């Protein structure tokens, strides 16, 4: 099995210039943003990225400086300075009228005496016509941008942000949250996995989807998540802590809820005139749902159906629908590592009560494993971490759900190749399925 490695995260860079303008334009037009653009927009300091142009700032200031210098020079040197030409009486009087607007007047028709006030009036005129309007416009733009930034942050946190995802991305429906989907997002670029959850989850790329019976609301959610461009659908009903050997309560979606979700997704595809998506369901094939019929005289009839049976019916109706069973994947790996040796399961008393029978039932269901009568090999699997009190060594196979626990087991003597990280081995299979 290949190790699942995370995509190196590049430190996001704040938006600048045309990128920022384009992002604000997309938000105003209610168009979806790529996840990395959302992240960059949220860290952008709008006060630093938006300012007056150099011309708007420096032309009025330069002209005002020229006014002060030239006025001081004329006042000091007076008639000793060159006249720089004499203005015709009509132009002189016209400029005097203009100078009067700033309560000034030239001492003579000499251009030398008019220049300080021409610089002053040029500064005032440019500021009034260009700098002030642009400053007011910039102030309004900053206010709008800050408002958009607040809205984007709120929508991202609440699962209502409109995204533009990569063509062929994975749409993962995670119920109340799922480690596997989190690992998938960590292992892929940020526009490759969109999570749809019933509750708030710790992800920046997700959508809240709660009541499947409100079809139009669901369709709006799928539009926000750019479901049209998804390549396949990943449904994750199995609970994190029961990814391997789940019991009756090991899934947070019933068979009816899974089928209802598939039906809604197919209805969406039909309404948008696109092909139905390929469905991959990560769960126990033996997940069972029972239906009871009771009569007045006390007779009870019970009918049961498994996820595997239900998916066969769905496949006949809609086409590509497949189950990826983590228990089967892990059991195949265990059988390969055991290589004919007799298997035993070790853990705490609580773990044995929870997983003991399920383990050997799953082994029997797999078939084809005929252990010898000689050497034994232990499988370590516990409700939480492998207890530190338990002696472990090179004749053990450890099954863990949390990748961060792997190194400690290696340090304690379990061979690295004998450690099965359930989310990683399942993701390895998922990647191959997606590429098919």
C-alpha cells in the first residue's frame, strides 16, 4: 500500500491589484470563487492593498509645493527676477479674476507674478476634479470590500459559501463529519474535494446540507458547492470510530437515508441536464435494516435488507453505484500479512466485547483463509489507542484509525509494514477507484 501523503500547503498570499478587483467583481455578480481565492481574500488587509494612485497623491502636493516655493521666491526677490514675459491685458485681467477666487492677486502682468497662484489653482483644481472624487470612490470601495470580506467569512464558516471547484472533483457527503473526507482534503489540492455535512465541520471547503425532503434547498446547496462539475460522489455513512468492524450502531445514515440522498442527487442531475454521477459508498456491506410488520393478534413478521442488497437494486436502476467496505479492505490486508498463520485478536476487555465476534465473523465471510496449526500472529485493535501496558512486537499486526499513532507503535517494536492505518488504506483504494 502506498503512503497517503498530504499536498504541501503553500502559505496563502493576500490578493493584490487586478486579482482583488476581479474577486470583488465575482462576488458582486454572485459567482463562485475557487477555494484558494477565498482563503487569500480573507487574509487580505484591504487598508494596505487599496490606495490612491501616485498621480492622485503627488500631483496636487507637488503643485502646492511649487506654489509655496515660487511665492516665497517672488516675495523675496521681487522685480530682480526675470519677468518671464508680460501677459496681454485681457489675459492678465482674466487670471486676476481667477486668482480672486482664492483671495489672491498678482502684482503685475508679468508671468513671474502669476506663476505662484497658477500653481495654487492647479493644485486645487486637480484635487477637486481628480483626487477628492477618487478618494471618495476609494472610501466607498473599501467599505464595500470590507462588507464582502465579512460576508465571505460568515458564509464560509456556516457552509453557505459559493465555490468554483475543479472539473471532476469529489463531492463527499459526510453526515456529521468524517475523518476519511478530512484526510482526502488534506491529501489533495483544495479545489478537489467538497464536503457536504449535516452539522458544522472543521473545513473551509464545505456546504451545510440538512433536510433532504426540501428539494429546492438541496439543489441550491449543490449549486453553491459546484456539484455540476463533480466527477464522482462519495457517501460516508460509517462512523469514524467504527470504520473497521462496525456494529449495528456503526453508521450515522440508515439505508433509507442513503437511498434518499442518491435519489435527490439523481433528480438534481436530471434538472440540470447532466449525467448522473458515479456513486461510491464507504460502509459495511452487511449493514442491515429491518422492517417489522405486526398484526393485532401478536404475529410479527420481520424483513431485513443489507446495504449490499440495496445497492444492487440501485445499480439496476441508475447504473454506477459501488460499495467500498473498509472492513473487507483491512481484512484482506490482515490475511496477506498473516500469510497462513493462525490469527488471534488482542485488546482490552471492552474492545473484545465490542469487536471480538465481529472480527472472526468478518474473517469467515471473507472465505479462502485457511490458517495452519503452527505459529500464531496477533491482531491488535482497540477502542482507543493500543494500550501502552500491552507488550507488542514484531509478530503483531496493529490496526489503527489515527495516523498520528503510527510512529509510537513503530518505536514500541511493531514493524512499520505490519501497521494498518485504516483511513489511509481506504483512501488508497478510493484513489484507484476514482482513476478507473
